[in-house]
C-alpha cells in the first residue's frame, strides 16, 4: 500500500512519534498500531455483552443503549487509531482523534444527564451534536485537536468531582481516582515519547503504545465508576 499518495497527517514530514515509520510497508508504525487492540477488544466486548450491563441501579445501567454507545466509541477509537498509525494519513488522523472525542464527550453528556441538566431522551442529540461539531473542527482547525481533547477530559473530570461532592448517591470514587491516575500517567509517557526523551525508534514497545494501553485501562475504570452509582437522585 502506497500511503504517500494520500494526504499526510499534520505531524509530518517530521516523525510524528518516537517510533520510526517503516517506509513502504502496509503498517508504518507497528507498535503504535497494534497497541490499539485493547480498545478494539473492549469495544467488541461492550457491544456483544451490552445487555449484561443492564443492572437497573442507575441511569447508565437502566438500558443497554449506553453500553452500546460506549462500546461503539471504544471500537471506533481503536480502529481509527489503528488506521492512523498504520498510514500516517490526514484521514487516519481524523478518525483517530474523532474516536477520542466520541469517548470523552460520552463522559460529558452522561454527567449532564446525572446532574439533571438534560433528559434521557436528549442524551443522544447532545452527544451527536457535540461530536459532529468537534468532527468539523478536526477538518478545518486540526492544529488544536490535542488541546481540544484535553479540554473535554478536564471538563469531564471537573463534572465528575463536582457531582461526587454535591450528589447524595453512593458511588465508588476509587474508580474515578484510578482512571485519572492512569490517564495522567499515560499523558506523561506520551510527552516523553513525543519529545523523544524516552525513545527507541525500532523497539518492540514504546511510550505511545503504552499510552494506548493505559488509556484503555482508564476507559474501563471510568465506566465502572459511573456504573457503581447505586441510585440516582437530583443534585441540590
């Protein structure tokens, strides 16, 4: 496959990450590509077992709709990142980052639902509307893609902490703490890899691959956090 005929990712012509591109190969960044299997397998698991997540103890577990949406988002980010790192193309970059938005916006919209700021019937419309807007931003202002993702994560964490303090529900905050720690660790390793501080271009593992794995783990923990809420009551 000659990826050079496609529009390149905005990080080129420099190496996008520590891992060296295997020029002329179908998969240019093998470690960064295959390390997305965690997201892909998680997404498939959520989609196949969506009905098992219906526990009727809170909004998230009241319907298989939420686990299906989340499973789709995880699968999308895994496949999108797989395509991006295999090809180093602009369209691959779009699918990669848009998948990340699908996951982080899920947290934001679900927190709005928990806070009674939107109704259950409105969840899908808010979710789709915000994601479509961010998808367009990715096309026209791709240079702010990473910062924008960081903003969505910060918003989701602030919402979750605020709700934990104001809500009368019982929820296992250890999952939220674990998710944040996992993500911050992943982000630190991402920076070391991006800036070539910890770097083995042809190694069997690298910082960006570990970022994928840790972020997948954080995604599990945040879902467990939302699922652990025993009952939903209005926020004062």
